[in-house]
C-alpha cells in the first residue's frame, strides 16, 4: 500500500469517528463530577504565555487557553 493510500484511509477513518472525540473532557472541565478550571484556577493567569498541550486530541483545551489570553498555542498529538 502506498503512503498516500494509507493517509487517505487514516483521514477517512478519523472523519467517521471524530464526533465521538470532539470536546470530550476538554478544559475548563477536568472530568465527570470534578470541579472545573473556572473554579480551581490551577493554571493561574495565562495571559500572553505559551501553552503546549501534549496529547491535544481535538484541540478544544487549546481553544479554551486561547480564549483565556494565551499568547502562543502549541500542540502535540
């Protein structure tokens, strides 16, 4: 199988299952029945700071950080 075929197959598979992953346990939520970042303020003031999200998934937590004023957003899947 050619690399182009593998990439196309991977893209198609993720597009079919992506809805199950979008927005799951993304900031400001830490998980079911847990206080949220809006309540705990674990990150403190991130205005202008650089954020690296390792295992970013759908990127919803990065979007949250951007909305909180982060200066640079980096992601690693």
